[in-house]
C-alpha cells in the first residue's frame, strides 16, 4: 500500500502546485475525498495529470492474475487497463446572438456603417484606432491599447478597458491583473503568445472607472472587426462589462459564469476579471474552475 500512497501524495502535491501557480491560497476538499486519494484509489487528480495511481495491495491483482485476465495475448497478456477517466461535468449551454452578429437584436450599435468592413487585416484596423476621436476618452489617452497576441488564435480574451500600465505601454493586461492572468494561463498550460487579448474599449477611462455606454458604442466596432478577422472558436470575457456587452444580457457575474454561450461555432465563456481576485481572494476559486472549462474547449477547438 505504501507505493500507492506515495503516488497519491505526488499527484496531490502536483495538484496543489498548479493551484498555487494560479494564485489559489486555499483548497476546499472533503476529508473523505482526501483520505481516498491518500489510500491510492483513482482520483480526478490522476485523470487531469494523465497518470493513474497504483491500486492498493488489497485490490491489486498479482502478476499471474493480470496475465490470466488478458487472454489471447502472447506471453500471458499485459497489465490491467487504467481506470476510465470520468466524463467532464455538464455545463449549461445557452444559444445567443452575440453583439457582433448581423442578426443581433439586443443593440443598435452596428446600425450605422463604420467602414471597418473594408479592413482586411488587424494592422489596418489598428491604424484606424490610432487617430480615433469618436469619444471623449481620446483626449486623455497616452496610447491606444488595440490588442495583442496571435492573429489566428483559437482562444480570445476580452476585458473591460486599459488601466494605467496598459495606457503607458499600449499593450493589454500588463499590470497587476495581467500578471495574475499570466499565472493562471501558465497553470492551465495555455501559452499567452497563442491567444489574443483585447478590451471592449481601446482608451483608458479616467481613474479606471467603468466605461460609459456611449464610450462602448463608439469603440465596440473595432473589437467586432478584430473578432471577425481573428475568428476565434472560444472567447473568454473577463468581468461584467465585457460579458454584458458581448452577450447583450443583463445580470450579475455570478449568475452568468459557469455557463457557455454559443452562436454558430463560437463559444463564449464568462469569468470574473483577474482584478476581482486581487481585491478579494474568494474569486480565485471560481476563476480557476472557469479556466478548466476554457481549457477543455480550447483543446478541443
């Protein structure tokens, strides 16, 4: 039994290490489940890591039994098959018309042509944003924060607005919230260079306040064209303003996360903004749970 317990401890240690990289300070686990893991039985940790814990001495078949259990194999067969990986938990799927859809009825922000449909590359769209004067935020910006990442990304993150560090550098998510996002991506084994990151507005609001409706309406066509050109399969909205804007749905972040919103072959998965986890650690757990769903859909895209 000792070897089974050692393997279970190694798997648990790896699991806790990943949570630590994601910024998780607390782990919630029933004592019964922990006892089961330490006894060396099959566990979700083993399934996530791609390895299976050794069976306990009480249940492990002998070499003779293992060979006898595999008839038709020369030399007496092979080791027993590992436990079956449990199915991923069901997630509620909601069909929507995204804000970028030509059939969207939740907003008239695209009723007037912007001319951006003539832009065939991200560079052309970005060039249009540099001289943008469509709202009052243009007067207070240091840099337009257009977006950054893989122009052919399968996964795209959409946040709210640039902050101070982003305004200075002209790159999204480089401040404290961006550093936490980097840690979460690393723990989820997603390369930042493989995804694309943008915001619903491209200029920093004064004192990092929430963007106003007229500011979003003036700027959202740029994001719409970005999404059209990148054509991601999965979009993760970070925070309430980004989630409500893309989905055209009003509600709390708690009521909208944990679900998947689908239009055609595009899946939108909302989660809390990393800045929320910096303010209150209680948001770290739901963010990490949401990233498990994001990872699953990203890998299958």
